[in-house]
C-alpha cells in the first residue's frame, strides 16, 4: 500500500513537471525556403473583385501629409496611434511594471503594424498615410468617451476607420467602413501583445473556435504550413504568459488564417467589403475583467483540464485578497479551505494505514506461507483485511482525490496575473517567481521529513530509505517553482502534520484504553 502511494505521488509530480517542460517553447527554427501548403476548412467564398494597385509605402500620390502620432490615454493605458495605416504603434500599461519598475509597453512592428489592412496577406494599406483631424485624447471623469477617425480615399478605394474609447477599460472598438476591397485582411500584427517570451508556456497566436482554445507556434506553422478557420471563430489573439492583444469580430467574417512569416507567426481575419465592427483588447489576462465582456475572452487564460476547479478557486482566492489585501495570506486561507473537504477522507486513510501497520506481522506471515501460491496468498490477505475491516487502498485514496485540486492550484498559482509582482512578507516580494533565498522550499522539505516520521509505515527498511529521499527530491524540484505554489505546499504540509498529530494522539488513547 505504501509503495503504491509512493508511486502515485511520484508519477503525479513527474507528469506535472514533465508537462510544464514539454510545453515550454524552444527557439524557433529558420523559416522554410519554400512556401508551405495551407490546411483549410473550405467554404464557398464570394468572388473577389480584381484588387487595385497601391503604391506603398512612400509614393502615395493621393495623400501628401506626413506620418503623425496621436496619443490616447485613460486611467489604465497610454496608446500611440499613427496616421501610417491608421494603426497602433504601442500601448503602455500604467498598472504593470517590469523588473526595473518601468511601465510595460506592448509594441507593434513597423513592417506590419497592429490592425493593418490589405487586399492580401501583405497588408499593403498598413504603410500608407491616412488623413485625420484627430488630436491627443485624455479620457477621465469629465471625458468618459471619445472617438478618433482615420480616412484614406483614392480613385478605387475608400476606407474610414473609427476608433471609440472609454474610460477605465483596456478595450476599445473599431469600425472599418470599406469600399473597393472585397474581401480584405486585418491583422493583430507581428508579436503585438507579447512582452515576456522566456517565462511563457506558450507565446504567439491563439484563437477561440466555438469553445475550443487553439494555440500555435512558429515552429509548428513553419513545419506544417498555414492553417485557416472560418466557422465558429470567436476571436484571434497574440499572447504570452500574462498579456495579450486580440481582435473580436462583431460582424461575420470570410475566413481567418495563421501562418509563419519572417521568423515569426502572424494571425489575421479575412473580411467582406462592408462596415465591419471589432472589439479590440490589449492588456493583462485579468480573468474576472475578461469574463464581463461575454465574448469568450476569458478563455485566453488557460487553466488546463481542471479548469472547472481552477476558476472557482481563483474566485475564492480573490475574495480572500479583497479581505486581507495580501495574496500570500489569501493563498494560506485558500489552502485551508481546499483541505477542509478532505479531512474526513484523510482521517479514514490514516486510520486504515494504522490498522495495516497493526496487522503487518500477519500479512508477512501469509506472504511467506503462500509465496508459491499467489492466488491463495491473495485470498488469505483479502480475508485478513475483511476480518480486521481494513481497506488496503484507504491510504492512497486521499492523495488521489487531492491530485485534481493540486493541478488546478498549480495552474492558478503559476499563470494568474494577480500574483505577478504580488508581495507576501519580508524577502518574498513577488509570489509569481522563485524564492530568491530558497527559504520556503527548504522549510517545505523539512516539514515533509517531519510528516513522514509521524506517519505510520508498513514498509521494509529499503523502502523507508527510498521514502526519505522524497523530501530531498521535492525540495530541489520546488527551488525554481513560484513562491506562491511553494507557500501552498508548505501550508498543506503543516496542516497535514497537525492532522497526523491529532490522529496519532487519538490512536494512542484508544490503545491505552
């Protein structure tokens, strides 16, 4: 039984760690020389008109104005828009800073700026100069909303881009009134919305099709070719661990496409010639904020296969934060709350292990007596278990039942932006990164040793020595884990020690009686 428990623990942690490392991105290979074939969900598309030729980017003879930047600012961000393509240059997030304390800026790329337009995947209109009468905008209580209009008109094409902004939101809307382009393309741009690649399990393009989140990497696209989706598409985005930029089409699309280009991955929408509306979001992955849009943007936060547990646990953690204003304290109370439902099951498991320990001599005797008759040996062991009312798997059950909760909490504490830069006490200034002095992992390892010594065991000496290696292995594993996750495991160990102490004391009283 103890051996099975050990195997269950090791396999669970191995799967968890292995999955994390497997999904980490590696350096992308060089782009293929030959164009890859597209894989596409085919639909009947409207016959496109012959597209006009456009002089790009300098020789736009219809518009003589030079490029001009316009700043749009509210309480959450400061965005720089440009007359070059009627696009975005960058968005600075006021409430989020990097390791040096500087505000985080999500930047576009000059070759294909964010929200560029084009009659094909070259996005030719992303480099022409648009006209505008707009000036810098600063939103506040006295100016809760505003619009910014860009216009491009030639002999063949008419484009009017109307951006609408509101106070206290990372999102804004875009209405494109298009004539002379049927269909046309609009893209998020190169790496827009991506800030931290190194720490991200996934970075790059992602989309939501019906209820399925589909993510892509440059390496996969370069190897297997472009992919297209035109049915059930809810939004497209570029993401990293904590931030993203997305386009949510509010009018019907023709197609969407994700492909590799110039050493990176690009994602875009194909739209009909019409008046098309979009919701644009550029900012942090704040789950509760995204959920309020009611367009599925909250699915950008990938809680994995145990999301049904992770989402309510995140909600509970945020409630505790609202009370204590410290995410470290919130994690402690969250650990206590998640432990409570398992107390009766863990107690039964501990009682079962104690009973197994008591009948261990008889079990050894049966194994020795019937070692040449495995069938008879199993029958005698089961009869012994039944006579003494022992469940041989009772000690494993509590651990197995807690594994989904652990996986859910692992995801929450690993990817939730709420913990990014969140301090706890003294030297723990950021719960989303490792303990700089490894104090929490070492204390956690010590609590595992203490808990092991307190737990009844039926192992032989060799197995006991193997079990004593487990705290050392866990300590080394947790050295690089986020401090928030180590704190959870430490508190869980302390609660386990307290429960084991109570059960041992209870068993001692029963034995004395």
